[in-house]
C-alpha cells in the first residue's frame, strides 16, 4: 500500500465557533453536511452515504475546538482526519481547519471534496 500524504485546508466560515462545533462533532450535525446519515455508539461513528457505510473511531475531541477520527480501514496506521476551529484573536474571524490524508495522486481531489462539503456546511449554516 502506498503511503498517504498529509494535507491541510483552512476554510474561512462566518459562524459562531460554538454553532460550528455542534456541526462538526455530533452525529446530527455531521449528517447535515458531511454524510447522508451518521450514527454513533460510544467512540465509534458510522457514516452513511447513498447506502454505503464507513466506520470511524473517535480519536479525540476538545470541546468547542476540534474533533479527530480514524477510519476503521486505516486502523493500525497514523492516518486520521481532523476538523479544528480556528479563531483569529485580533479579527475574531473563524476558519475550519481540515487535516486529512490521501495518496499522492488523490490529494487535489481530496481537497476539492472537502471544499465542496464545507461549502454545503456553509449553506446549512447560512454562512458565506
């Protein structure tokens, strides 16, 4: 298996950090923009898209700040995806920081996918 490359995105989003945290950290919030449906049992989350399911383990979260998952298919690796809220101390601008991994020839595709999904999140939140 090819090594995956870590990449990060910073996507500005005009919304309160506490509301944004609800949408990135709860099954109901995630099912509004990330997947068709999301269920959780303890530290395990099931993401459902058009009938296919992917399971992820919650690696950690910090209230009002970030959440980090590892897909079960990546179990035993260092791969994960993290959604982190960053607030500029001076301007109070909010950004969603996305960290993920992809194979070298899929990094740009992965970035576009995240940008599209966060664009959907912005629509749900009524943000620009």
